[in-house]
C-alpha cells in the first residue's frame, strides 16, 4: 500500500526522503545537476509488513537546453524568452515539417516542455521508431514539465520531436538524459 524511500547523493550515506503521503505510488523529487543518485525503497502492506530493501542503480543526469549545440532543428523554429523556462528560453515550432532532434548516450530520456490552454501535439520518435504522441494542452498552464519519458538500454540513441499537423506550436524547453 505504500513505500519508504532513501536517497544517496554522490555515494554518500543513505538519507530518508520525507514525503507527505507514504501511500502514493510515486515520489516527485528535485535532483540537482552534476551529482549522482541512488535510491533504496522498502514497500509495505496494510498490516505494516515491509519488503526487503530494493536498491536501484546509481545514475547521473545531463540536461540539454534548447540552445545546446547537440540539439538540432529542421524546419522553422523560433527562440522565445520565457521567465520560468529552465534556461529562460524555449524553442517553438513554426511549421509542421519542423523537427527537433538530439543524439545522446544514456539509459533514459525525457522531454521538458511547457503546457498551455492552446498547447500543440507532437509525435516522438526514438531511434527512428514511433514512441508516442504527446498533448501539451492543459487547463492549468505549467512550465518545465516532463511531458515524455522513456527508459532505454544503455547506449547511443536519437530522439526526434515533430509537431502533429493541425495542432498548435510545440515548445522544446530541454531534454534530460539519465546515464
């Protein structure tokens, strides 16, 4: 019915992660760039019985901002100032043939983007294969949202983001790679 969570940063000792609701099946945490992380979890049932500890693999993350030279763009895009964007700017598609691409080495990828009332939709491709369509429409506009994530095998990969014809612009704030 719930779990306890511990975190180790840069190989240091385990620290308990305080969470307001132990019964939720997720934990949203802020992680800082330039550090490695490892998590340990104990699940528990309604009677209070705990599972053996499960320890995840250590990982680090790298953030590729929209302006990073590793992020390429085809078609028409424009750079837009956004105060709450991760690097104060986003890239916004201006045509349906637009494509934003990142080639990276890692074991997971995430796309960070704002959502809005008039948000667009985008198709995501991983290593040339269709991975899904995201909808950036939201009744409550938000900045810096992880709108797509995928675990992968460790290695070299390519993610491509293309707007769906007929939808609104697709903003790219950043890509986050777990290594």
